[in-house]
C-alpha cells in the first residue's frame, strides 16, 4: 500500500491526507459540534402538541378500532412485531394504554421527565399501530419515528420543566451535540426523495394525471373541488409535475443555506394544500415538526426571547394596576375628604346668605317676629290689587 502522494508546493493543491482530514472534520462538526438546544426544545413542544391531538383523535372510536368486540377482535399475526396490546389484549388495557399516551404527550410538551415521556409515547404509539394496522397511514409512521428520535435524545435540554428543576429556568438551554436534529433533517430528505422516486417509477405521475385522480377520490378528499378544475388536463399536469419537482427540491435544495427558507416555505404551502384538499390526517403536521429541525439555534432563541418578553409584559400589567403608592393614596383621601365636606360648605354659605334664619337680632330687625309687623303684612296680603 503506497502512501498518499503530496502535491508540489508550487501547485498550491492540498495533499490527499489533508482532504480526508477536512472531510472527517466537517462530518464531525455536522453531527457533534455543540450547539444550543433551543431548536430541540421547539421540536419537542411541537411534537408534544401533535401527540396530544393524535391521542385525542383515537378517543371517539377507541374500542371500535382496538377493543375485543371491535372491527378487529385480535391483533394481526405478523412476525417480528410487538406491542403492549399483544401482551394485554383486553379492553381495559386499551384504555390504560390510551391514558398513558395522553398523559405522556402532555408531559412531553411541558418537558417534565421529557425523555421518559418520549419513550412512553413511542411505546404507546407502536402498540396502537401494531394492534390495528389498517387504520393508519404513512404520516403515523413518521410520528412513530419522531417519537423514537426524541426518546434517544436529550429531549429536556431546553424549554422544559426539567431545566426549571435542574437549572432554575424554564427558558434555559443546554449546549449539546445536535445529532438528533441532524437525524431529523436527514429523515426529511429521505422521505421526500424516496416519495419522488416511487412516483416517478409509476404511471400516473409520469402521465401527469395523479393529482386529478387523488382529488376525485371521495373517501380521500376533504372538500369537493369543482369538476372543471379536477378534470382540466393542463392544470392537473402542472399540479402533478410541480408536486414531484417540489419534493425533489425539498430533499436536495433544503441543504443549501440560502435556498432553505424558500424551499421550506414552498413545502409549507404544499402541505397546507394537502390539508385542505386531502384527508392525509397527521402527515403534514408530522412533516412540519421535521421542518422545525432546520431552524438555526440563533433564530430559535430570538423567537423564544420574543415570547418571553411578551409574557413578561403581560405579567407586569396586573402589578401596574395594583394598589396606588402611599402619596397617591393620601392625595385620593384628601380629594375624597374635600368632596365629603362640600355639602357642609354649601350649608354654611346658605346660612351666611340668610342670617335671619338663625340670628334673633336679625329677625327682630327685619320684623319677622314683631306682631304689629305680622298684622300689617297680613293686611297687605288681604288687600285687593284692583
């Protein structure tokens, strides 16, 4: 085995050994260079809320789908599959596993014993999916994979009650290796590229008619679109091929830093269209969780700081409207006293204006108590004016 050949100093080209070392260093930094875990905290919160909704969606038909007297009384007999409902197939066990799932989803959202909560979510989701494989789709598989990633990662490293307990601040973020975020990023590329590959190996996507077929499936559509739209050849061709092109772009161009916001923004629009036209359940929401893995730690921290400032201002508003200061309270008491004394002052003024009301001397001078004066006044009052 020959040693790597070094280029001449005059050529300015790096030797092969340097190229390998640089490649290894970039690989190491990509997976393991410590970064603030603020982004992971956002991913955990978004996934926890998603799992709360996912668990609530099972509740109305829980025993219908998973019970002993439901549509599938027994779990499917598939090799190398396992779930809690295989070991405990009773209806009571179904309810217990659901309660475990819902409680763990809430705990995961809040970051309370986050890694254990993520593990329990993964086991519960796996148990339900293994119990009845016919009511779930690919979006539910993405949910299960995300739960596994969070169960393996330092899920409570940021924005969690775990940090409140250990570091004294819910908003604190540890600096850790971001390998779990990288796994989610790679997972997103794999999903889109494998989906585009499967579509291009078929017939309807190459013909440009796949979107038209999907929009006219009554059991798959959310809203019935007008026939002139779903049967328009030009529009459906553009929609079909644009979907494939966008999925390829999401799988490849998302790694370009400048193009990433535009590509992810286009992906959000695509999934919103899916949500309003097709019954894809939680697939789009699960993909949005993976989108969050691409948010830089600095951007995530700015978002968190804004939320924290707004919450701080709202918490300060009741304090601002609290009891007035001592000086202000004194001024208010003086004003209230002045207002209470106003009727008394008015009475004093009225007495001063009419001294005859209380002063005997004044009454004597005016003749109000003189009998002769009263008789004269009465005579005057009885004298006719005509």
